[in-house]
C-alpha cells in the first residue's frame, strides 16, 4: 500500500488519506479502515445517456470521480474485492446528489477516505499496510490423499492460491492406476507451486501432510525440477520445510506453525507470534485460569488493576457499526499500551483469529494472577442482566458481591446442618 497523501487534524482527528493498494492484502486493510459514515472518493466507469435535440438517445461509458457516503461495506474472500455502497455526496456533472451507487475498490487504483475521527487503531492499520517490508511471508502446502491446498500467508491474510482435489484409487495387485493417479496429483501440485509461489518474497515453504506423503512429494519435486530445468524450484529447494499436518484442508495450516521444528524458520513472522501467544493463553486457561481472562468486562477489570501483560483482540471488534462499541475497544487497546502491555490484533482471515473470535474476540494474559475471579464473574453477570451500570462505584460493587457470597455461604451451611 502506498500512502499518497495524509491530512489529519491534530485537534480532533478529522481529515482524509489518499491510498494506492498494490497487493490483495492491501484490500483487506482497506476493508478494516472503512466504516459507515465515511466518505470515499475514487474513479469509476458509469453509463451516461444523452438525448439530442431530435429526440434520439445515445449512451456511452464515462470515467468520472465519485464521492459517496458509505452505508454498506463488503469484503469478498474468494475474489479479494472491497465493494462499498452509498449516496453520492459531492457535485458531479453526470450523477445527481443523493443517488445511490456501488463502487469496487481495485488494485493499482487510487482512492481517498475521509473520516470525522481517525483513531489510533486506524492510524496503526495504515502504518502496517504501508510498511515496505511487509509482503508474502510464507507459502504453505498441505496435502492428504488427493487433496491439496497451496496458500500464501501474510501478516493479515491467508490467501488460497490453488486447490487440487483428485480421486486416487486404492492400490491393487497388477494395476498401475494408483501410481498414475498419484503422479498426476503430484504434477498438479508441482505446477501450482511453480505458478503461484513468489520465491523472491517468501521466507520458506511449509510442506505438510500425514505420514510420508510430503517426503514422497518433495522427492518428486526435486527430481522433476532438475528434469524440467525449472530454475525457481532448483534454486529455492532449500526453502522447503517438511512438517506434519493432520489433513490437506486449509485449517491444517495452523498445525504447521505449531511444529517446534520450524519455529526458528518462522519466528519473525506476524502470524507465528500470534499463534504462539494464543497457544500460551489456551495453556494458561487450563493450567492457571487466574492469569487468563477473556470477555470485555473481565479484561477491562484486569486492565484497571494494571495486570495485563498481553492483550489479544480480534479485528472483527473494530468493525462494529456502533461507534460507541468500537470506541470502547480502541480505548482498551490504547490503555493497555500506555500501561506497558503488548497488544496483538488478530486477523479473522487467519485460523488463529477465528479461534480467538470463539472466546468473545478479546482475551488477556496477566502479569500476575487475580484471585477474585468469582467476584468478577458475579459482577459481570449482574452487569449483563442490567442490574448495575458501568459507572457504579467499584468498592460498592465489591461489598455487594461479598454480601451475596456470605448469604449464600450461610444458606449452604444451614442446609448442611439440616435447617434448610
């Protein structure tokens, strides 16, 4: 992504930026920058009809600049396109004010986004997208039987470049059908890797499968690359790392990053760090739940105690159409950073981000255990039930929670003595 122009007020954060997307991942960043109420300006083709003095109508396509106020944003995972809809909000010679239009933001086509307030999460997203060192970090190939996926894994997106699915018959004595089918399958995967993997940009290629299929395929790849004189594969065969995966489905890619044998090769990638901290959180949830909190209310309370070491948060939460909801998560991120914590923003385009989304989308690893988990759960339950509001005094809440626990304990003791 290229940042062509940036004009943001230091007073209230209003202003606009002009951007030029270069890669499919840039469109994912664009999707996360857009929100209802933003104004987007870009070039588009529109069919314009003109009526002559004789009454005849002629139509032709005209390239024009349109500015629309966003009412709907869509991201299409398969085609990696961003489509925005809304009314025209600027004077145009061909489009009347208020007319609804749909624009598709494309690669290598400039656009600008104007907001009433650019918060810190938006600014961090722009900085990440415009980092020149960012790009396709790792290629992953997972296979099992006759199924294989060839994917490129960047900091924010896992892009499926090819899916190969073939029927491979079982081995039978006196029949060569199995061997021919396997060779055909290996050839299809070989060509997919040669076509879709940019060896000049990636750090390594993770090749995974159950059993020894990956080893057999790698032998085939090395032999075929020499026979066909495919220089990209010959010169980069050292980038291939063989590891175990349970299947050839896309979700098995995460298993490759959990293999200790490849940690040193991918230790600097954004995704590997996210998977490492997510696995640490899951382990603490089992072994020491006092140091692993999830859910906004619990995480917020831990932050008030200056206890958060690592904050894990899904980018899905920042796409909330409710401004107040987004604002509270932005304030949480800024507060954790101010207090010395590390913030990891997970992409829901990765499996790790989808897993985090299953535990509310926000979680925290604490510096030290907070023993009052039961009390926090009681407060959270009362908060969800609407019995208390967020601005209630913490000391009063604590006393109320203690009183309820004491009453419950007395009732339990009386029941044990037969007075219940």
